[in-house]
């Protein structure tokens, strides 16, 4: 893959996180636009030749690109989230080389086997959605980190299900995902045998150890949403 290749992620987020991310990106864009306007006022002299003016604009664009790379400007939303993802990986101690997962190990849709949605939709849940394109090497690192971090817990959940079955809550969620009528959803969950409380606690502990790509990117977006730079004067 070339350095320009991207990997797309589509992540469900809370309304607060989405609002905070959009506000941060808007503020960064306004800062950049204000800086560009000021530089043009300084450098574009009345009566300058077209060739000279084009050279000035080209130099300003090059300066902006360099300042984005240095983190002085946020850049696009993808740039901003990518920077936060790198910070999140470092904070969790996951910013390292990971072996390649087995073929097909990271290609399945949704969350890993045996884990319910980390937060329900609806009020207080994931009602927003963010699509982000990360540099391919970074996106691949996210997928590998999530896979290998979660692997022991996922295998434990598979062993648990072999012993106790999926349980009523998983049956309920699966029935909901299948868009069954409400009556059938309840029947599906009622028909699943319940494990004893001690076994349920073990299962919940294993679930808590599962880390998904969505979990990592949501945490990165929360980092961005927590920062609210002031808009330039007049905006």
C-alpha cells in the first residue's frame, strides 16, 4: 500500500461526541482560514504580477501543509481524528507493531463474537454516526491492536457459550437485529436458559476485556470533543 492509501471506518457515537467533534473541526478550520487571509493581506501587494501572486499563494499553501503536519493546524476532520487515534493508541500502550491476524480475522462485520453492542441506541446511546478515513498503516494498526487485545477474551466467551449457551440477553439482541416483531423478541429471550449469577459475572468480565476498532476510534473522538478552541474574533 502507498502512503496515500486510506482505510474507512464508520463508527456510532453519542450526540455529544458528534457535536464536540464538529465544533472542534469548525474552530480549527476558522483558525486556518483566518491565518491564510492575514498572510495574503501581508504578502499580496497591489500591482503584483500574476506570476508573483501565484507564487505567493503557492508558498502560503505549502506553509499551511507544513503547519498541518506539525499539528499547528488541525487540517481536515480525517487529519484531526487520525491524530487523536495515535494519541489513544499511545495512551493505552497499544502503539507498537502487531503481528498480522489470521486470514479473515478482522474482516467480519460488527463487534467480535459473543459481545453485545457496547451501548444501546436511543436516548443517551449512540444516535450519531461518524465516517473517517485513516491512513492505511494507522487503520491497520487499529484493527490489529483490537484483534490481538481481544483475542483471549473472545476465546473465553466462546468457551463460556459452549458451556452455558448464549443466554437470554444475547438471544434478545439477536432477535432485535433480525427485526422480529416485539412478541417474538420476548419469546426468543425467554426461551434461552439462564446461567447462574457467578457464571454471568465471569461472562461480563470477559466482555469488558473485548476491545473493538469502534471503541478505539470513539475514544479518540471523545479526546477531540473534549477540546474546544475559541473561534477567531468576528466568527
